[in-house]
C-alpha cells in the first residue's frame, strides 16, 4: 500500500478511536519516510493521547526540525509542554504559533493559561485580552482573566471580568462563585447574592458551599453560616476548611464542647492544620481547660511559626494565666511578623501596662492607633498607660475620645472612671462607673471597680457585695471554684471552714486579722496561706490548722465549706462598729528574735524601720519613693534607720547612701517570720503602701504610712487613721505625684520622735 493510503487509513482509525491501529500505520509510514510531517504530527498526537507525553514532545521536535513553522506541531508541542508543567516553554511555543496565525484567539488563550501557570500574570492578562479580542472563548476565558487580575490585586478589573462572564453566560456557576469571592470583602451583600446565583446555576461543590458559609459568617449570620457549613460537609465530610469554620462558628455561639469536637475532626484529617489548632485552643480555653488550650496553641505555633493569629491567641492565654512575661515574648514575636496588626499591638500595650512598662505601652498603643485611629481598645490602653505615667489630663482626653467613639462600651466608660478617680474626682468617677454598669451589668471588672470606689468612700454595704466580683476578673491565679467545697454563708457549720488566702502578702495579713473573729463566733477554721506566712501564723493563731497555698499533700478531713479571705469583711461586717476592725497586735513575732535584732541594731537612738518601694508592677511607680526622696528622710538626725526594704543588699545600701542599716543576714522576702521580728524590733516604722505597712499594723508597731494621692481602696479617703490597724497614721499626697508635703510631715514626726527620746 502507498504511503498516502496508509496515512488516510491511520486518520480513519484515529477518528474512530482505534488508536493502536492508527499508531501502527503511522509508524509504518514514518519507517518508510522518516521526515513525513503529517505522519509525525499524528504520531505525536497519538503518543500524547496515550500518556507518552515525552515521546510526543520528541516527535513534534522532529517535525519542527523539518518544518519550523508547522502550526500543528507547534500547538501539539505547547500542549505537551503544558501537560509536563513546562509552562514558560509552553507559553513561548504558543506565542510562536499565534504569530503564525494572528487571528486565532484559541492559541492566544492557550498562551495565556501557560503564562498564568508560569507566574507571568501581567503578560497572561495581555494574552487573555488578545484572545478575547480575537473572538476566542467565552465565559470560561473571562473567568480565567478575572482570576489572573485578582491574583495581581487588580480587584476592580477582576470584578468587571467576572461580571462580563456572567453577562455572557447567566447560568455559569463558576463565574458567579468567582464574582462572589471577589466581592466578599467590599460588598458582602452583593457577594451573597452572587453566591446564591452560583448555587442556583449548579455550583454546589463543598468549596462553593464553604465559601458561601464563610461569607455568611462574615455578615454575622452565624446560624445560616452553620447551615452552609453543614451542606459543605454533606458534599465532602473530610473538608478541613469547612470543619474548621464549623468549629469557629460553634465557639462564637458558646457551644464550646462542640467547637472542640469540630476542631478535632479537622485535625484528624490534617493534624498540623494551624487554624483548627487555634480554634481547638480557643474552645478549650473557654471550657476552663487552660493547660490543654495552651498545648493546642503550642502545636499551632510549631506547625505555622508565621501564623500571627496563633501567636496572638497563645499570648492572650498566657496573659490570662498570669504569665505576663511569657505572654509579652509571644506577642512581640507576633509584632515582628506583622508590625501593623492592630489587635496584636493592642494586646502588646495591655501586657506592657500590666508589667509596669508604661512608656513602652504608650508606644505600642500609638502604633495600633497609627493604623486605626478609632480603635477603642487601643485608646483604652493608651489612656491607662498615660494615667499610670501621671499624665492625667492627657489620659482623660484619650478616654473621653474612646467613650465618644463607643458610647455603648462599658469598658471605655470604666477606663474613664478609673482615671477620674486618679484625679480625685470621686463623684464623677462613681457616676461614670454606674453608667458603665448600666450598659453591661454582668461585666465583672466594672462591678469590681465600682465596689472598690464605694468601699473607699465608705459605702460598705454595696462595696463588700461587689467586691466578690474580683474572682471573675483575670490575674488572681485561681478561683474558689478550683476547690470542691461549698461556699460558706457566714452561719454555723458542723465542721471547719477553709479560709483561702488570696492576692498578695499584704492582703493575706490584713484579712487574716478576721480569723480571731471567726474563732470568737464559734467557727472552727483552717487557713490556707502563702507558705512563707505559716511560721508567723502558727505562732499567732494557735488553734487554726494552716495549709500552704501550693503543694498541699494533706488537708483536715472535717472541712465542710470554704471562704476566700477577702469575702470575710462582707460576711462578718466588722465595719458595723467605728473601729478598730481588727484586734491590735493580732500577729506575734518571735520574741527572742526580736530582742536579738534590737541588740544588733541598737545604739541608744530610736530605731526607725523604713521601706520605700514596692515590686507591684502596675502601681509601684505611684507608690514608691526614689532614692533622692528617701535620703531626704534618712538625713534626720538622732534616729537610727534600719532598712525594712526587701531586695538586693548592695542595691539597698546604694539607695540609702549608707544612712540606714541594711541587714545582710535577713531576707525580708523569703523569711517573713524573721521579717516580722525585725519590724517588731522597731520603735517606729516609716513605709509606703506595701506589705511592710500591713505587717507593722498587724504587729501593732507605731507606723507612718506614706500614701499616693489616689490611694488604694483599703485606706479610704481623707482619713489619717486606719480602721484596720489602730497603730497606723496615714500621711497622704495632696496632689498626684507630689511627695513634698508627705516627706515634710514625716520629717517633722521623726524630729518629734528624736526629741522625745532625747528628753
């Protein structure tokens, strides 16, 4: 048979789908005439059709070596290169072909696809436009053009391309879905309408249903979004993004157990899926399972170190658990990943405030506000930091702006109220706090702030009731619900009441002063306290069982109820009498240690113990004296000063300038029983508001307490005495941050003490 007869037969077999027969004939032709272009072209197509792409590509090269401008060979070669993901080469091949036939839009369309796949997006757009101008394609080509424009960030042009696609093919589901996705951020309502058209046109894949559900979630339509997610999962039960969104939606509606289950289902299918791990952490955190939540966040951060959301949520939980330093390290890592992230910067400002690093907190809050000037939480932290820096007028301006921007925000009003209180405007502060509580009656921070100002103003009935809200705020480390006993209601009990120590050493000492009142009322109790207080409390409360706050191995078997020590004033109401509310000298120092220290320090002059700073990171700046202010007191003649300040002895000696005894054998922070003996050895104590004031008052030592302008609630307002401790005299600032009158009054009192001793 002739070559032409064999070739015609091969074409017939090919058209009828008999590829093997067609290939046999083609190879016979090529065997007889190796450069037969038509036979080589058909054989190349047959190789590609049967999966032998490299063989087909080689055959097109043989054709083009014979006839460089052979259009069929160029097109088959471009298709083969595309199939092999050699997209840049394919684009160049299709360009050669298109130049040979300028009016063939189909070749330009193939070039456009190859260019887009090769990442040459701008060139792909031009090729798509050329193909469309030549009349090629239709809705599909317009949709592909839109996708490429969207990838370039040319959103408006992309939307126009998608609209052109649906105008040309009104039932084109893919084009409607792409239009919806392009509109989602800027016009969610139109996007939802486009999604509905996509679904009506048959776009019902799991991806389509998921994208529609995600849009509904963004519109706040959680129930509809959840139904959409369920439809996506009906189409594909293993759809990880849908499972992850389901977890987030369930969490947002308070269904935390179900949210955790959905997140775990996503993780079964994709164990390292960062968003699912974050959702799992969020759900576990709200279930109170903080350790498990932190483990989930740790996995999320390990799986995706650049995931800002994972870092943010991990930092937020660490902060809530009282691990502010760890939280700051994590949030600063998030800031490094995305410096302009407003929420991250705002959390950074909040943590810095808690750590007492107020200048840095101001900078972090301002960084957030540079991106979003109306971000109310950032304004709140900026105002709080400014307040703690003493810039009260500027702080008030910031907080009032926050209230103007968010008049329905209880938090914004509460922040304003706290700053008003710092200026001494108690009536205005009280009024604003009551407004805040009316906006959000369940907000524990507002209820606590309102309680504290009421107590400080003497409204004790309302104050003690609201003081219980402290357990619903963060930062106390644990809550009464961590124990398995019912709350004591103040009445008789058949067994012991467990009194829980809380907050700082000073709080534990002050509230422990009510333990004798329990005993006098016939209530047997056990007291859980800081381990360092046990020797001192054991000597002072001989009939009370004492337990450390941590590391308890055995508890009395007759415990029947519990009460946080800070709830005792509200239950026992010692304030029903003018005062003192606590027994004078309810703590007893070791008498032998006291006498040893008096002999060690004594030189005939009155012994005056002095403490001048606190380690409280949030309020220490307002409450502490600087070394120059301290030395203005230590210059007082005819008294012997003894440092009662905890800290590094070398630092203390430098701060006192050698004008006070620094006992290197006593660690006031670690050895509280030894510290009590030291305080008891003093003739007079001069201290700021720190644990020294409480210890001196509990030991009934004559004490001058130097207080800032907006003193802590326990010292009330405008009083020179303390109903808690009858031996204390309170010396107050008259203007915020101005210690001059306080120091003058203390110097005068010291001079009087020295004069009396000399006489």
